[in-house]
C-alpha cells in the first residue's frame, strides 16, 4: 500500500499542484545547485551592503567559503 503523503512533503500530494510534483521528479543538476548558490550569495552580499562580484560562469573553487557553501547545499539536496 502506498503512502498518501508524498516523500518530499508532509501533506497529501493531492494538495500540491501537478507542476510542483513533476518538478520534484526531476533530478537536480550541478549547474542548478551552483546557480541557486550564486543567487543566494549575491542576495546576502546585497543585503549586507557588500559590493557585488560576478560569480556566475566561474568554477566552484572560486573561493573557499563559496565552495564550502556549495558542498553543504549539495549535501542537503542530495540527502534522502
């Protein structure tokens, strides 16, 4: 018997939009993770009044803290 709760949620899947459920079935690429991390870093830099530095298109080893944050996000997203 299957569970009435989607494994990525704590509520019945019938309450989610079909598009969201379809998106959950897609894999998370390295490029997507790096894009999201870059957006978060840029947003935090802006909120803290730090100068923005172009990060997109550069390797994940651009700096130690950025690489550590990317690894953390990857670990969280890939854990079950």
